[in-house]
């Protein structure tokens, strides 16, 4: 079931339990430059490159939720355990 509140779309996942739709559906964003994919390192909690993967400039990428902070730098979630720096997007 879908609900609108404060101009945001929510999905009902249980009785009186809702999640923000953008956390599930994603938001399409365009890269302004080539971007690396990062993952969280084990132990230190910082972001490290994920398999030398590069996303190309002007390509579109689905991001989920709002930007998250890892060691003071903002990243968008693009998949389970995968992040791209917020500054790489238009």
C-alpha cells in the first residue's frame, strides 16, 4: 500500500510501519565525472575502492536513500555494500 505524507511517498510494510519509497525504488542521478565504486573496509570503517570498478561520466545510476557519511565524506548507496561519492554526481 502506498501513502503520501509531507509530499513524500511511503510504502506500508506492516501495521503502522512505513518506509520511504526512495529507499526502495531509488533515484536516477547523472555522474558529472568518472567515478569509482567504494565499499566499507572491515575494521577501520572507511571507504575503499571496490574491485577497481569505474562508472563513466554522464552515465545514469540508481541511488537509494539520502547520502550517508563514511569517515566524514558523503556517499550515495548504489547497491548492497556499494557506494559512490556524492560529489561525483551532478
